[in-house]
């Protein structure tokens, strides 16, 4: 992604609502994706989830996390890390994309964050969302 105003050497920090669970990400995400699957809807409490995918070696998690693992619509395991204090899901490891960590874009709390490049599981998209 070359349209990031911070440039490829940017460092961004995502964190949970209480600030205890943090992941620092170096550089631009490899991809930003919006997911309309039912599990992302349940995980976020919203109508979709948005993930920024970083190579694992470009991330540094810190703080205590609880883990919830599930099988995604893809049939692959997804291991979610969430704050045991406030419950916010900050990042997860999708087995389908080995070597990557997905970070919840909302955890960056940055309105200038790059927009999603793709949407997946659109057959679960709520009918009132603009295409």
C-alpha cells in the first residue's frame, strides 16, 4: 500500500480499550480487509470486522491476553487474542494466512488508517450497507 500518508517506515500501535494489551506494528499492512462473516459480526458486535494484516516479524505484542480459537468460515483455525480485563479483541492469527497476524483496525483508533482493499463473505453483508 503506497497511499499511506505516514510512509512505509511508520510504526503504529493498536491497543485494547483499557490499554493493557498492545501490539506495535512496523510499516504498512500487507492488506486491509473487511469481513462480513457472521463470526466477525459476533466478535465485533458490529456488522463487519476490519483487519490489517502484518507479517508476524513486523509486530510486537505486549500485555496479557486471553485466547479464543475457532474454525473460520474458510475451514481454518483462527486464534484470537483479547484483553482479559476489558474484553477487546486486538489481534488474531489466521491459520489460513500462516506467517501473518491480523490486527483489528479499530484498535489503532486512527481515522487516517488505510481503507480496506477487499471485502470478504459479502453474502452475509447487511442489506442496508452501501456497496
